C-alpha cells in the first residue's frame, strides 16, 4: 500500500470539500437513478442500522434516492471489489469498517483491491470491543481471568465474532501477552458470538459492544475490560485495558463511508457534505448512540492517515498470528 498515494487522494477530497460545488448539480445529474450504498457484509449485523439511518438522511440533502444493498463475502472483500470495479462517478458508496480497511489488506493473500482504490469520506461511528466472560467463569477482573486460565492449561478456548477480525487478533494477543494456552473458536458474526458465549459453548472472548451490552445488563455475560482509550459511558464501571497497564489492547471498531478513487471533485463535495450533515443530525445521532455507538465525524486526510497507521499496526498482529485468508 502506497501511503503517499492514499493520503494524496484524501487531500484532494478535502480540497474538493472547499470548492463550494453545488449539491444540486449532483442531485440533478441522474435524478431518476438511485445511488447505491453497498454494505459488504451480511444483513442483520451492526452495519445495518448505521447504513440505513445515514442513507435516509443523505437522501434528504442530496435529493436522490439511496438504496442500501448487501454484497457479503470474503470478510467484506466481495462488496469492496464490486465498488472498485464500478465507474468512479459517485453512484456507489461503500460502507467501510475497521476490519475491512485496516485488516483485510494484510490478512488476505489477494483481496483484489487496495486502499489506494478508495477515497475515505467520513468515519461515522466508533465503539470499543469488550472482553466478556460467561457467568460460570470464576473471575471478575483481568488478573483473576488470566490466573484461572493458567490453572486450566490446554482446556480453554477464546471466542471471536469471525476469523480475521479485531476480536480474533485481540484474543491472539491475549494468548501471547500472558503466555496462555488457548484455542481460537470463531463464530459467524457478532450476534452468533454472544449467543455462543451466553450458552457457554465458549467461555470468554472480545465482543462488539452493541451485541454484548443487553446481555451484560441482564447479567448473562460479565464485562472484564474495554478496548477504548477512556472508559465507555455505556459501561462506566468497567476498566479500560490501558488502566490495567495493557495499552496494547487499545483500539476501536468503526463504520464509515468511502467512494471510488477518481470520483470527480464536485461529486465528492456533494457526497461529503451530505454525509457530514447526516452524521450531525440529532435524530440520527440519538438513534446510533442508543445502540452503543459513539459519533465520530472524522474526514479527509486525518481519517486516511489514521486508517494507514492502524493498518500497519494490525499487519504486525496478522503476521505474528501467522494468519492468511484465501
């Protein structure tokens, strides 16, 4: 991945945002043809409410119909490649995630796209992961959990919501950092993971905040620590890993929007302004925050630079884990 090229496209996008191009120009270019917002993951996941809320609000600004369309497969690579192979005209918007942009380029042998193929529009929402345990686990703190695992060598597994995701590699890092003897058991999504954890099929793992919060509130899962830099307002009594002197476990997942590199500046301006307005809308914000998300709104070169830095960080973990997906 070429850092200069990726950041240059983001800088061009930021410049385009200052041109003051009219939203109506893009709205009237193909008024009868809908814009398609591509979600490269299966329906029913946490990306769904984000995509639908943001697209509904962007329609009001753009004056264009936006259809949310799922193209799952390959941990998001199928949908990403679909956007890359389409014309760079702004008619397709990719719902991007932290896993797709920061992990897939190093985790897959040939994802058939690179970050240089996209221009990042906006990081919409963020959320930490939370390390949870089944109530039967006799540990309430990270220290107690590590001690309990060490008393059961070769007998325990850690859960992730899918192979090749942050929950997978944080579990691997837990294994390495504390010299444990754990086996990785991936699930088929965040919902399936918390179901497996709640049933006791696997006893602990890093989960998505949105999927775990209701079960933590009901006492069906116990929260050990969160991966955010500061305590989550949704779990104010749960410490961060940084507080526990393990800042290497600090990271958040995020959802945002990207478009094909080469999209005309005036179109970028229209899409960016609509995305920013949607992200700032009080109704959208209230609904997303109610689901356990924090609003971001980061755009332009800063957004692109952070993706690049985090991609390099995850690449080191992917290599250390010896993980490669086909």
